[in-house]
């Protein structure tokens, strides 16, 4: 059952939050020892919240709906470990803004989902529910796995590079990274403050739209309007096309064909040559910032930082201010270019990840997330079939800066086209 | 002794950090019962840090220099109360990035300076060292008062509206609000994430430049170059000129005259009519954000929030997403306009505050800070004489986005012209 369906049933008096939360907890009890999606969960604490919801009138569409919270987002009543042994058992003094807002809206904070180390790439314990030998992706590993495995209908994640899009694609669910800044970040453990974006993992576009709208106040059609005229779509292979394996390449072209058949105007969007540097620009910009953001940890707890993160932090320390400002300038130029491109397109489609989920030794490559995050654009990955190994693939849909409402409307249309095609 | 002078003496082996910190502590012991600049200070803890500095080679120009930290910025070894009774005695788990960086550079974290409630306008206990019946301004009340009263050569503050510029002007010191984002904000208690900016209180331009450069890596001349050719200056009365009293108006015009006499090209910069809305735009944008950022406090600790802040939070809850996005759009337009204006000017001069410091019932009006903060421009207030009541006045100098290095160079020149004029 999707969050939106559950919400309608709760509002109609046909479902209690307690029953819904119990169903999630049962699934977790069955599967958690294998999937390892949760950094912290206490069934009784979750049920207590659910019963409190059931005792009052619904406050919003989120009322009674359980939400998993990535463990880099503070909760006052649950430990928050930031994916690092340094903060094992840490109890924040207050909820992050988004957590507090979910409670205010009547949502149930189900538990904390596993994050990689400070939301970077170093893997944590979570496994891909579709095949336990493979990574769920990262850094929002637990959020993606929990939603994919029906442990929760909704979860919050965060993205600095590709940390919502990649795990969602690997786990076969929807991942939504809003326009930079849409969901308030007070109480988030910062990695790179000019990129870090709180996002949403869900099983349907409508569910992500519901949570995003409740948190930020953006308008969404309820239910999201799918009767609009088919969109003008830019098929964007990106400068990193060669990094995608043939299944991913075929899948994107197949999706483009299906959307065209359904009425969309498809044309290729070729990015200018400067865009081939955008992944490097993102890496320089974020590294400069996380060298600073993690000053306390790197100076006082260096021994508890992974080797791979230690190396990335050291690289960040070598990015000069001039290098950082050059990265900012290149970003601004690219943002202007892409804003003009969106005069010709309602939506861009692009790969979500270079391949299916690799094994547990990494969380996969962020290749297809870096640029869109740097450009601050709203984007979403939708599941679209499987690759050669039988694991999920995703297609990424990207809209203009600030056009999150339009993104949802268009993504619902894409979701429907893919679902009809998948059903054939 | 300025921080730069102390730094030179420490590097030359003519001064120990222990002696410098002891002098600050003596001044604090004499004056703190009247000025009330400190939320937390432990002399022995400060001296211990100073002795550790003295036992090693200087790590940077900040080595051994004591810095006061506004109490909305996390410190792992000192309580951090965010200016609110809700967080009385709260101990953060980690240092904010900027605090950790100062320690890494060899600086001494002297103690926590008083902030107003969550860095908003509601007054706290600090008094203006120039006249104890008057406010030091806010929200960086303790930082401004401590630096003005020679309790510390440097202190960190934060600005969302006018929280560095206003208290610095009222207390007769330099206040520097960098280009948005220059000093990393990880570990800052957020109020309005798209405006909150960490800034510096100091007694000289050079001192602020030294700390800013060490934290961010921006280039500054060492010592800052004052032999450059005199700047092209835009005299900007701003749309809020009528809010300035006659002493402030006269003072700005007098400064313009002095700078012109010293060789600057002065011309009036008249802002287009849309700029008269900029203060309202700042208020809408920040209110939308702090309604969200303070979700935990307003939902769980409403009884411990002041009446005036409760009213502002409620107003923030009424700002719609559409209103917020309109404020963002108006801001972008104004940023583009001002960027073009800076093709004609090296520097803008404008009032820092509408009048001298009022009494302790408020922290004064943020009128002349809101717009520049919204535009994300680097700005600095420099002391320039006294008003009718004999209390300090300031002049605000503003540079183009990202031109912090140029701001320092120009501000040193202005500081010198004013100092020569003041000496006559």
C-alpha cells in the first residue's frame, strides 16, 4: 500500500495508524536481519506514536503515516549516529526541522535508517533487498532499502552527490532530490552546505509529492494531475554516457521511445563541452566544503574515520579558495545555460546510475548525480525494468530550477507510461 | 593591542599567549559584572589553551590569539545556550566547523559571548560598554561589547538581518559580514539558512581580514594594502534614508566629503524603486525559514519562547510557499541590478544603523542591514565619530558579491582616512 493510499484509508476511517505501523514492524521483524536497513528502531516507541495519532483527528495527509529518517538527520528521542563510530549512541538535543515538521503534521517517526559514514561513499551494513550480496547504494542506503522492502512507505534521505538518486535506482524505488533548499536543513549533519539537499524515497511519485508538499508548502495536484498534455522531453546522454553500461544505455533509449509513442516530443539535448567538467567541479566544490565541515572530526577523531574518507578529506584540504571560487563560477555559468535549455524542454531524461547495483564492497558510482546536484535542479529517479543481472534500473527525470511541482506532474505521467509498458 | 599586533609580537617571541589571554581575563574580571558580554567563560580553561599554544611553534597568524564565540555556535567543551532558556546548559557533541578551525590554527577559544534569543531581536543581558543604560545592539550583543570593551581582540558573530553590523556600530567597533557562505556554517544554530552568515567583530579592519583569510583561504594583503589608488565610491542613502536620524545622515555625508577630499570619486547611487521593498522581502523570506528552522522549539517548548519571537514565528507560519518564492525572485532581480551597479563602483557607503544605541528595552532597528544581507554582499561597518548623545556611529562599506578581498583593501583605506580626520 502506498503512503497516499494509506492516507486516504486513514482519513476514511478504514485504517488505523497502529495497523499500518504494525504491518511495517512485522515486515521489519521478518527481514531486518538480512537487509539491515535500520540504524535504530524501537517497535513500542513507533506504536506509541501511532496510537497517539489514532486518538485524534487527522492533522494532514501525513497523519499516521510512518516515515524512516536517515541517520544524519537529528532526532531528539532516538540516537543519531551520522553513520560514524565517532557518534555511536549520540543523542541530539532537538529534532531537525524536517523531523519536527513531520511530527507536527501527525506523521510517525518510525526509526533511523542506515547512512554511510557522514553520508559519504564508504559503505555501511545495509544490503540490497533485491539481492543481499549487492549494495543498496548510498549514502541513503537504509532509506532506499527500507522503502524497497516494504518496511516503510516513505523515508527521508539526503543528497550531496548522488545519495538519493543512486540508492533509489539500485533498489527499484522512486528517489526525489528537490530543488536545492526546498526542505529545511536545520538539524542536518552538514557535509557540503552548498550542495546537501534533503530528499525523499518512496514507491510512487505521488507519495514523494505528498511529503514534499506538506513540508514546504509547494503546490501539488491531489492526486497529481496526469491528464496534462504530454511533455517536451530532452533526452540527455550527459557527457558521462560512456560510463553507463549497455543495459542502462538501452533502457534510457527504450524509455525515450515509449514516451514518444505516448505522445511526448523527444529530442536530444546535447550539453556544451564545458559540461564534461561538471563532475570535477562538483568534486572540488564539495571537497573544499567537507574539509571544513568535518574539521572537528578530522582534528579530534582522525582514527575513527575510514581510510577512503580520510583520503577525500585530505584532497579537500588541498582545494584552494581560488579553486573553490572557480568551481562556483563554472557552476553559475552552467546554471544559466541549463535554465535557457529549459525554455525548450519541460523535462530532461538521463541515466540514474551507470549500472545495476555492484557488490557490497562499494556503494556504486555517483557519476549521474553529481552534475544535477551541482546545478541545484529538482530530479527524480523512477524504476524502469532490470539490467542483465536482473537487478533494478532507474531513469532520471530532471526539471528546471524551482519547478518541483511541474516535475511531479510530469513524473506521474512518465510513471504511468512506464507502468503500462511494464504491464504489457 | 590589535589581534594583528599581538600576532606579530607572538611570532617575534615578544609576547606569550598566556600574557595576552591573562590581560583579556583581567579586563573581563574588572568589567563583566557591568557589561555582561559573556554567556560562559572559565579563566583556567582559557589559560590552559594559551599555555598549550606557548609550548609549540606558531601554526598560523591566529596562534595564541583569543577569540570570543557567539553562543549560537557549537563548542564541544563549553555550554552553548543559543540565547534561549530552552538550551540552558546544553553541551553540544562537537565543535562547529569554524570553532574547530580556529583551534586547528592555534587560536584560543576564550569563551561564549551572549546572543539574543536564537540570534533574533529579543534583548539579552549584555549592556553597551560606552553607556551601560543602552543596548549593545543585537543579536551579536556579547561579541560586539566584548571587543569594544577590550575583553577580546576578536569575536565571531552571525548576521541574518543586521546582527553583526548593528551591534558593531552601536559599540564603536568594526563589524564584518562576509559574502554569504564564506565562513563554513556546520554547527551553527540555524535561523534562516539562506541568510545566516557567520561574521567577525574586531577593532581594526586588518584583524577581521586576518581571521577571515585564515578560515576561508581568501587572499588578503599582509598587512592589507592601503597604497592602492583611491576608490570609486557610490554614496547610497538607501530607500530607508528617512529612518536615519540627522546625526547619522550628517555623518554619512561628512564621511563622503572626507573620502572625496582624500581622492575618492564619489557619486550618488540611487537605487530603483523596487529596492524600497527589499526590507519587506527580507522579512518574508527569513520568516518562512525560521518558522521551519525553529519547528522543534515552537512545537515542544512554546512556553519558553519570548512573546516577541512567538509573534514573529506566527507571522512566518503565514508566509505561503508562493510568497516565499516571490521573495526569492525579487531577491535575484535585485542581485542582478546591484551586480551591474558594481561595474561603476568599487565600494558603496551607506548608514550602518538608524541612530545611536537606544536603551536596553530593545536591540535597536535592523533597518540598514536587511537589504545587504538579502543581497548576500560582503559589508563592514567602521566606527566614525559619535551622535548627539555621545555614543558611537558607524559607516557601512559594501562591496560586490565575492569581493571580500577588495572590501578589506578598500575598508583599510577608508579606516585610514577617517582616523586621520578623527585625529585632527
